[in-house]
C-alpha cells in the first residue's frame, strides 16, 4: 500500500478545479530507513458541490468493520477525489493542533479522538487526512501515523473537517454508525441530506450515530430523536397511525422546535415511537399499528407509559443518544420520565400551539426534552425550547411544599422522597412544609360548591381534551375519506377520546372556566412565584397487564400532572434513587427508579433546572443516570 500526502494548491468554487497532491509508498520508505521521503506528483479534479450532488453515482451501502456496521451515505458530501477507484475505502480525518505540529501532539490528538468518538475506530485509520497548512511531515511523524495502521496519508488545508468518512473516486462520503433498536424506541432512522442541512431522509437501518464538531453552535454534535408527532423536513410523520402515514407522506417543513435544535447544531437521528395521535395507549393490548416500546429498567417488563414513550425509551436504553424531543399534554413527557427513570421537563406554557406539529389539544400541549443528565436537559431547554416568560435564572424559591394527598402510598418511596426533599429545602435555606390540598381548598375555594378539590375537577381535563382532540382530528378524517372513500383505522383508545367530542357545548364551556379558576386559585394559594411544590413519583405497573376495553375504562379523575397542564407551570421529573423489589418475572430482586417531581411558577424554568443540577451535584446521588437495567449502579444504596 502507498502512503499518499495530498494538499490543494487552491480551492475555488468552479465546476472543475485541478488539485495537486503527492504520493509516497510507505512500505518502501520505511525499508529505506534514513532516506529523505520522495513524493510522486499527482493531480486530482475537484467539482463544485452542487454538481457532485446532481451527477454523482449514488452508492448507499452498509459497511461492516471490526463487527461494527456503518452506513456510507448515497451522495458524497465533499467533492475531493483521493482515489481513482470506485471501491469504498475508510478514511479518518483530523484537524491538526494549532502551532508547531510534532509527532507527540499528533499522537495525543489521534488517541483522544479514538477514546471519545464512538463512531471512529481503528478500522478507519488505514487512510488518514490531516487538515493542516503543512505540505510535508518528518519521518518521526510518519512513523506515528504508521503505528496507528495508516497506509495512506493526505495533507490538506481544505474544509473537510474532523471525523471518520468513506472515500472513492466519486468524492468523500460521511460515515454513520448503525446501532440496533432492541427496544422499539424508533419508528424510523434518519440522516441529514447532504445538499440541505434542514432536510432529512430515511434510512433502512434502525438507528445511527454521527458526531460533527462545531464549537460555534451550543448544541453541536448532539444526537437527538424527535417524537413522531413533530415534522421533519423530507421525512414522513406517522403520528403513531399508519393511515395518517399513508395519507400525508413526506413533510416539507420541520416543526419549529425541531428546527430550533437543528439550527443550534444538533443532529436528528430518528423519529421516536409515539402513542397514536399522542393520546393514550397504556398496555401491550392497546397498540395496533406500531410496536409498544420495551422498558429496559428492572426485569424488562415494567410498563412503558405516556405518549412520549419512544423518546423516554431511547434515553433509558441507548447510551449513544443524547436527548429526545417529546410533547406533553397531561403527562406525556413526565409519566415516561418516571417509569423509565430519566430526567424529563415540561416547560412553562402560554397556551399557544406549537408550530408545524400534529399534536392534539394544543391548549395543553407543550414540547420538552428527556435526557439522562441534568446539564444536558438545561442546555436543550435553554437553546432549543421556546420559553414564553422571562425569569431570573438565579432566582431561588423561598418556600418548599409537598402535598399530603400526593404521597406515593409506598413506605420506602416516601422515606427516600422525604429525605431528599428535606435536604433540598435545607440547601435552599428553608424547611419542607406539608400541605393538604383539600384543606387549602376548603378554606380558599373560588366557587360555591360542596365538592372537594379532587371531585370538583375530576371531569375537567377529559372534557376539554376529548373535544379538542376530536376537533383537531377532523381534517385528517375528512382528508382520508376524500382520498380513499373510507374511514381511517384508529386504535380503540383513540375512538374513545374522539367519541367525547360530541359532548354538549355547555359542558365544554364549563370545563374551560374550571381550568381558569384552577389556575388563579393554585397560583394564589399553593404555588406562587416564591414556592416550589415537590412530590414523589414511581411506577411498578407491568406492560402485560390486562385492562378493560378502552370504552369501559374509568378515565375520569385528577392526578398531580394536571396542575402544570392547566396552568402552564414548569414541571420537572428528576430521578433521586432506586429501590429494590421482588420481580414476579425474573424471580429475583430488581431495582426500580424513584423520581422527584418539582413544580414552580411560570417563568422559573431555567432557575429550577439549574438549582436541581447544583443540588444533585452537591448532595447526590448524581446529576445524571445511566442507560440499561438500572438508573444507577445496582450496588448504590439509597
């Protein structure tokens, strides 16, 4: 094999531009020890990027190296031709350190990237492109490159960038590492279009990873999945329903929240599985069109609940995924965060519909992220979520309350929660105060009624949701019937929700008034601008449970999520530990995650995220969780 050193004389945006590089036979050079390297002059033709995209041979293929699979994208992203052969070859590209290039600095650079880039591996090192103004290297530096397995070397001062690639006579191709989706977290995997950074395209592989470094963008290189109710330009939105997928096809505009992440440098790796129309599919039997994601925690058979289920599943199952964009109406980010044991955040909401999404009931819907790390959750929220209310990030609450009616009902969970909540209150310079919602309601209720709080608002959420849900599905039903002369298939849970759309208008109007009265009362008497509410959350429900027919289930009622849904308050779910239980499935002791739920005043989003991160960094257990069977190492005691 030959060692080739390539460096362009100039790169201009012309149709074809001659470029000189030099080639050396590394084996011959190493045998002739002590001799000065002799390079043979070669010429490469470089085409304009747009011409490459238009005329290049399309070579979409999967390459396996060292038992790892990679996707070589179908169109070259860079027109530099380093070979006369059409055969696909791996290439590792490194940006040389600033200052004097030495053999040791180059060794340190390569070893660092091999450790920290999970796409790059030694198999790519047979050919190396070094981004540097240098036009030659000394023998010691060549020996360092050879020690990593390098057979061909290209020196260039061009804009190729860092990372593993593939190359051939057609140009340079981006390399995407493929990961198996063992837990059904994804509907489809996507890659960015080489000709339009805002457009994506589906790939046949299940999932992939790619790192792109760009220090100018705050979310540069982060791998994100997006719930499949958000649109991604060039990709089909299924909405968890095959009839919807068939009807509308590829989307031409990305949802605003998705575009915000792309603009800040994030890479979308796939569409996360969602409950049909972001509604309610609670157990295995509720799923019809797509597969029910599998919760990796504990024995593998805990329930995977909430419509952002694929988003949470990806975070709990796959360490290569950095974050996932979800949506939340009545708990669709928060409930999955609890059962999968990952941080999840519903940001403050002003009631405006998220742009270019297919989510129902927009008055309650809010976008938000799930991650494994509080710092990552803070960064994604700050840079990629629309925050409608101004707030002081340094603001700290002066009062910490917990609601007695929201106790978990399990002694070990309540003990762990109380210990953590009291530590948090002390850290904030105050005390944990126990409050009875019914007692406060009895003293301060804003309406004349003999009903308690939970009875008064038992039907409010479902009454509003079912009407909005039905109305927002009207266009889909009409479009489908117009095109196919048939009604679309929907799951029984969706049919139940739609049937509520025919409720008397007076009930809907009354329910909307109840939402307003709740918000005024709650902000004045429970959680004001100086207060946070903390409560315990956990779940040990199983995915294989048998529930009544959706049309016969008891859906009405109130739960702790709805304060934030009604009032647009920020609501954070953060794991605080894990506890043992005896699994009927594995017939051994497993551990399940325990979550602290925090609700604050509107506009305190970043303040809550920062203070929780800082508290966990100081008091533990950790600012983040791990992927896999347990959120924390199983030997950790809580």
